[in-house]
C-alpha cells in the first residue's frame, strides 16, 4: 500500500481503538481490552507521524504497528462487544496495510 493509504488506515484504527477503550474502561472483558486498544492507538500514532515526515524508521515502526494491531484484534475479538468487533476489524485492516 502507498503511504497515504497506510496513514489513513492507521488513523481509522486510532479512532476505533479510542472508541473501544472508552467503552471498555469499566467493564470486565476477560481479555487485554481496553489496554490493548490504548497501546495500539499510541503505536499507530507514532507510525502515522513517522510516515508523514518520511522518517528513516518508517518500515520498522510499521512492522511493529502491524504486530500490535494483530494482537489488539485478537484481544478485542475475545471481548466480543460490538465496538470491540469493530475495533478488531479496523486493527486487521491496519495490520494488513502496515505489514
């Protein structure tokens, strides 16, 4: 994928993760959600910033972002709430774009 599409996919993932984390803050989930969402959104933001400035570490950060997104998607699927499933889908798209 091109940089612009990857940035947009990461930004969509940030929004989905923040929405999921906010909804899950006071719920028991049996998974790492919402902690995974907070970590994922932060890593996605670093990835977006590095790509936007054409940083030399974009590839490595994108690879890390893909791994974190995959983990977050797995954890959100375990939680199973509708916002968690939407987050998992956004994370899957982001992982594919960043891989």
